[in-house]
C-alpha cells in the first residue's frame, strides 16, 4: 500500500519558507520520497503504519496551504503511466554490469 501526498504551501515570507522546509524535512523523516516538486510518496507495510504517518503529519500540518493524501494499492501504483517530455540519451537504461579495467 502506498500513500501519495500532494501539497501546496505558500512560500512568500521567511516564515512561510521555514514552514515549507520543516514540512519537507518531516516528510523525509517519515520515509516519504519526492515524486515531483510537491508530490511525495511512501510505501506502507499495512493500514496501521499508514495511519500512524498520517497522524504525525496532521500534528505538524502547516497553518496555511493544503495537503491531500491518496492511498493506493501496489497494483494501482505500478499501473501509473509515466510520461516524459524530451528523452535524455545520456541516461543508462540497462542493468548490465560493465567493468572497465
């Protein structure tokens, strides 16, 4: 089971920017990783672990802005289609091991 967290926080004043940084730090501490700029994801063992993370997020929720969480199964998450603009040919797309001596 995965939790996908979407957020939109203000970043105008110094206080807003600090809350933004603290929120990102909290997400990373809880095991979330970034999918996009304001989209984070976490793999959960079960619903209990997922609920525990959500309680911690609710406790430290920034005063302004919005946060949404979508919980999906692994099958649903793996069916996500990833669409990219321009492809980069410098990226290694093979898992072959190469050893230069």
